[in-house]
C-alpha cells in the first residue's frame, strides 16, 4: 500500500486539520520547547569557542530564530515545488558546529579579526547551501539509493545519536561533568520528575492534556529547578533590546578550501534531511513511497537548501529539518501543518527580542534531558517502523545490521577509522554518516532477487 490507514492513526489532528487557536498555540509552544535550546545553543557554542563579542553572539542567536521561522514557513506552506508541506520545523544544523569552530579557530590563529572570520564562514555557508538545492533535482533518479531501508537506517541512527545527547543532559550536562556533579541526586531527580510528568500526561485521554504533556513536564521541572537554585540567569545580562537583521552584516569573503569542507557537510546533510522528512511523513500518516512522497521529499530538500541560503545571508549558521519534532508529533498526536505556521510566526517575532530567546537557555540540562531522552527514543522507533515497512528479508537484515554495527561502533570510538585520509575520515567519524553511507553502499552492492525486485517497491517508485 502507498498510504497509511487512518483507522490505525493515533493522530489528534492530521496534516490538513485546523485545530482551534488555543490548541494550536499549545501545540506550537510544545514544539518550540523541544527545539528552542538546541536552536540557540550552536550559536552560543560557536560564539564561546571563537571568543566572539557578546553583541555578535546575541546577533547569531537572534538570526537563528528568525531564519528558522522563515524556513518553517516555507516548509509547511509548500510554495510550488518548494517545501515538504509537512509539519517540518527548520532549525540550526548541529553538524556544522565543529566545522565552524575548526575553521574559525584556524583563522583566529592566523590573526584574522572577528568580522573577517564571520565573513568567511557565512560566505562558504551561503555558497554551499546551493549544493543542497541542486541535489533536490536529482533525488528522483536515486531509486536504488533512497529506499525505505536506507531512509529507515538514517532515521534510526539520528534517534540513537540524539539519545546520547538526551541522557547526558539527563545527568546534568557537560557542565555537571566538569564540576563533578554529573549524575547526582538533584540532576537525576529532576530528569525523572520531568520524564514521569511527560509520560503521565501522554497517557491521558484528553487531547489537550496529551498535547501539552511535554510543555507541562518542562514547566514543572523548571519550577522545581528554581526552588533548588539550579537556574542561572547570568546569560540574560547586557543584551540589546531589539535586533534588526542586516544581510551580509559581516561582509562576503569566500575561501575555496573552506568551501570544500563545508560543502562536504552540506552534501552529507541531504541524507539526514531525507531521513527526517521520511520520518515526518511516517508519523503524520502520509505515504513514504510513490508520487506524493517524492514531491514532498524534493520540495523539503529544496527548501532545506534555500533556507540555509537565507540563514547564511542573515548571519545564522546553516539550517536543516529538525528530527526532534517527529518525536513531538508522535507524543502529542498533532501533525497539522497549520500549527507550523504559528510556530514560524512566533520564531520570527522572538528573533527580534534576543532576551526572550536567551531565556530558554536558562532551562537546566536535566529538565531538558528528562523530556528529550523519551522524544529522541521515539525518533529511533520511527526509523524502525520505516525499516519494517519495507520488510526484513535476508538482504535488508544484512544492510541494517551492518549499518548499525558500523554506525554505533563509530559513536563508541570515533578514532577507529583514524588511519583513513582526512577527507574520508570526516565522512565516517559521524555515526549518522557512517551508518547512512554503509546502508547506501550495501543497498547498491547487494543484488535484489528477481522476485523481490518485482514484488517490493522502494521509496521512490510509482504507487501500485
């Protein structure tokens, strides 16, 4: 079948449903709580690592929110061929954080000043984003590459990789590791409190309570953290009242050697975007094969690239479709793209007021970890569902098992392939890339049996 049965759906609001405003607002806030800290954190990390000024870092954070709002609006509204038409939330791509720090640090050691560093980083990000736009046009020709098995492996690896982030936050985060408080009673207690509240509300019959489960869990955890004295408001000091976007604020200085590195990460991010969009279609009860799916996939990847073009021009790190929101859709039962419009508007408005965005960074790590650990696990389960939808015959089992083995193996010890040339090592040191590339290669090398070829459609074939 090319679609899902509505009878089996647990969605409260399907893709085209229009919830009442107050329920849309609850759904939008729930999604925002899931992405806000991950959205602004990359800019904060890069700003700290490169020792950027407070004003510059605040500007990067504000532009991340504004660009995310613009990107989300493009994705959910689907203008012509642009956008997936799903509840696809755009946010900063974590894959670029280490690359930006490495390139920026090298320029800093060579004596480059702050504006020139940002000018170069944003320029190569701007040009590299067109690689993603271009890749959207060749997706239909990749029938043997982007199968449900490959997409499922990528989504599964995304979920499993994010679980590590969630469980570290659950124990207190990296700051707690540095201070020796990681895994203490306060951190574990807060994480468990949020986890139990989220689970409890998601077991309720009331759609409204179910929709607000994550938001309530985070709020309860935040209040408890306030009483425990675990909330730090120091990051709210010395911020400008309002931030106005300035295209190419830091200039445009293109370095080809930097472009090669950034361009490689962009091309790898296409695979992640395909997996995320597939997962969103799956949890939204939309087809993951056939013409509709291919149109959504092409439009979603194209929007991914265009959004990063806009983000880089405004002064934000590159963006991508966020996997976290697939977990929110599963847990809340809200897949309406009309909620996405509200999310987009709120993000743009908040981007003009940096103090609001920075406020969300005061949420303690264990509070986030309590909710995110469960949500990230939901993403992994979505990947398993995609894999199973294509069947688990001997061929698919070999592909999935090998991809998981190498992908998870890299996550346990990234130096296992250190002997490879630097250009290749960059591709395999990331668990998502290692698992995804393995799945692609095996999917191409291991032949399909004749009866499987004729009986089993892949994600890009026409519907029966």
